[in-house]
C-alpha cells in the first residue's frame, strides 16, 4: 500500500473528499453567477423578475386543485432535496467522516458555536425591541459552497486540514440552522399533525434499523413526512433532513451503501440546478432600495453579524480551545491562516437567504434589507478572507 492519491486506503479516504471539494468549488462559482444574474434582472426589469418568481402553478383541478407559485416550489419543494442532501452529509460525517469521534468533532463544534452565537447576538443588538428582531437567525450559517470556492482559488496556499476544519464547521452550522428553522421559524403548531410526523420519523428510523434498501419506501415516507410537517406548522423542508439522516450509511454484502449512492446521484443536481435556482429566485433585490437602507437595523445586523460576528466568534473560540489543549491546531496552521479561514466562514448565503425568507415572509421591505445585508457581509468576508489568506500564505509544507 502506497501513499499516492488514488491507491489503497489513502485513495479510498481522500478521493471522495477531493471530489466533494471540487464539486463544491464549482458550485460556488455557479451560485455566484446566479446571484449576479438575479441582481441584474431585478434592477433592469424588476416587473418581469417578480412576475417570473410569483408565477402561479396548479396541480389538480376543481376543488382539489393546489395552487402555489414558482418561488414556493423552489423554497418549499426543491429546497427539501437540498436539505435531504445536507442530512445525508451530516450522517456520513458523523458515521464515517471527520465528525465520527469526539476528538475529531470537538474543535469544529466549539468553533461553530462561537460562529453562531456571536452573529445572532450582533443582529439582536441592532434590532432589539423591534419586530425586525425575529430575523436573528439570519447571520448564523456558513455557505460551504462559496467558502470552498474561495479557498480553492488559493490552491495549495491553505493547509488541507484547515479546509476540512471549515467543512466540518459548516456542517455543525447546518445542524444549528436546521434546529433554528424547525423550532423558531414555523407557523402556528398543530399537535395532531406533529404527532403524525413523529410517527413517520419512527417509521424512517425503523427502515434504517432494518437496513431496508428500497428507495421507494424512504421516498414515500419522506413525502408523507413533508406533508405532515407542513400541516403541523414546521417548515416542511425539515423532512428532507430527517429523511437524509435515516438513509443507511454502511454497505452490505459488498453492495454500495444507499447513502453513498443517493449522495453521488443527487449532489450534482443540487449543486448545479437547485441551489443556483434558489439563488436566482432569492437574490434579486433592488439596489436603489437596498442602498437607501444601508443604515437600517436589519441590513446592519445581517452584514455586521456575518462579517464581524462570524470571524471573531470562530477565531476566538478556536484559539481558546487550542490554548486549553482541547484539540490541536488544524494542520499546525498559523494564527494568521486560522483568522483568514474564519473570515471566509462569514460567507453566509444559501441558508441565510432561506432563513431571511422565513423570518420576513410578510414584509418585502425587511426581506430586501436582509438580502442586502447578506450580500454585503458575504462579499466583504470573501474578499477580505482571500486577501488575508493570500498575504499569510507560506510555501507548501509549512503551516
């Protein structure tokens, strides 16, 4: 067994991670293009942009017809597949990946905690006592596709261990974001439907324990769970997470594990279709109204929370954990490089926009302010993080 990539154990472990990072980097570029198109479209021809997003769709006929919009289809329907993939990625990392032991998971978990609590506190500091404070969850999430895209531009200048650290941190961010969406951004709860949803979760757990490999059984249960959560007052995309966590992760009798199979099949569609479509539908904000609201509490809370809160929360708690010897510094990296990746982690896009749409669903003006803050904070974090990492870079082989 050699140490060359693609051979033996090294290739089996490192190969999937390299493929994942390449896919996320390319996805970040496509996301950026979709967001740029949305911004141009929403400002050059705002009427056609809103018409396209609010276009009605109908399933069925007569009294049984279900009417919804293109935006609803994307945010409530297609994004369920995004969260399904997130659920599978979380399970893979917890079972066989970078989070499969307390030792491995401790540092990114502590760092993620700082990167969630401080941004939320900053947002609340700007909006406390106002109706706008309900958007406190907006600056909590890190967008892994954009982050990996920025780090990929630096090629070998950033230690691989730091890239893995940020990837693991983003997974904990996803867990935190999912919990926030489930418990704080639902509508009025309907207990009978939620009890039914609980029963369906038990059903999915049973399918997993029985090592059922039939995709239809999981799909049907997941669809029923989506409807039960929708009726129960919890955002239905959470069904995707529950479904992803239920998929078996280990192979059986030399047959490929269902989780690996579904991830491999679904990831390109999510990365290059669903997420860009979500960005296109949710990034369009009028620059005129956005620039006029730069001093609005929501804009400042989102921008400062992402840009300053993320970097300070992640960096401070990571350094504290290393100083207390709870975990070693990833890749024996310098503090400058750790600070650089902490800044890059302030790129919060997909989940931040998603939470903003939930928090301000009934207030287009506040939603535009939140989008403006997210775009400004994310852009600033990406640019400054790139500059800091490039300036802090050392020759390969040195931390």
